């Protein structure tokens, strides 16, 4: 057992030993946060927005790669032209200068593509993290209010994982799972969001 698990079990055992009356009265329930997140209407809206941004990024990337390929062909043509044995040394040298310039343009294009792709990927990842934090914050608020109204002392995430990679909630009775009730509350009055295309 890791330290966190041992600490959790110790605290729980202490609460049970110290206050059996509190444990008898406490209403502890579980909710599958992964399922709630996935079915939440705002998650679907956020995913659609993110998908649109990814499509725009892919279109931009495709254009940049096409431009790079065009420059590469120009460089290869200039290099081949500079290797022509029928040309004088001066003409070959002039063609080599042109090929060198094209190579520099190609290198700049590749560097620009790398930088832009890194920047856009970071922007998309940051946007995803911000959206997820905002959605989790809203869900926690709604679930907290619902739990308070129902008199629940604690709501545990049945989809959560411990540090060791094992589910945090090992067992709960079926009547303790409020996932479906929470889904009704969080999606109440929300417009229907179409499923994203596969």
C-alpha cells in the first residue's frame, strides 16, 4: 500500500472509531465523473469548438506543407540545372548560387512550419486544459449544490484513480450511485448538441 492509501484508511478508521454516530448519519454517495463529463452538454460544445480549431490547424498545416514542397521542387530543379555539364563554369556557378538561395528558402520554410506547428499545438492543448478546468468547476458547483440539497455529506468520484492506478472507490452499493440523477440536473434545459463526427 502506498502512503496515501494508508493515510486514507487510517483517517477513515479513526473517524469510524471516534464517531460511530456520525458515520451512521453521514450520507456518502458516488458519481461517475468520467460519464458525467462525457455526457455534459457543455463538454460536447467545447469538444466541437476544439475540433473546429484542429481542422483549421490541419488546413493551415496542409497549405504550409504544400508551399514547402513547391520550394523543394524549385531547389531540386535549380540543383539539377547547376549540374549540367554543357554549361560553362561561370553559368554553373551562377546556377549553384540560385540553388543555394532556394536551399536557404527551403530551410526557412521548414523552420517556420516547425515553429508554427509547435505554437498551434500548444495553443490547442492550452485551450483544452482551460475548457476542462472550466467544465469541471461548473460540474463541481452543480454537484455540490445538489448534494447539499439532498443532505449528502460526501460525494466520491467512482471513476477516479488512485496513484497506484487502482479505482479510488473499490465498492459501493448500487443505490449510492447518483450519476444518472446528476446528469439530469447538469443537462436540465440544455440545448441538444449533435454528436461529433467520427
